[in-house]
């Protein structure tokens, strides 16, 4: 599967994920742990890559990010 970029990034949600994570005072490791509890196998370095836009985020992960961060999927996708 070819993954395309949009404005040089592989996801739209990275900056919003970082914003929500910092608002809740979570480290990247804490967020990864909460995502793992929710059923996504993800490591801290993957969170970092998502936040800087170098990792693709599939829809099923986006849904869990929204749930864990207590925001909507729509908010995560806003530019």
C-alpha cells in the first residue's frame, strides 16, 4: 500500500494529538501505555513519529486516540 503525504506529512492529526496530550499532562510513554490498555499495540517512539507527522495513523487508531484523549475524531482532524 502506498501512503501519500499531505502538506509534507503522513497524517492530519499529529499536532492535535500532541496538543491534547500536553493539555492532559501526559508524557508520550503515558499515552502509549493508555493506548495499549485500550487495545492498540504502540510504543513511545510511534507517538513521537505521529506527532511530527512521519507516521500514518489508521482510522481504528484515530478512534482510540480520540477516546483516550477525551476529544472527538473531528477535532483531531481539524487543521
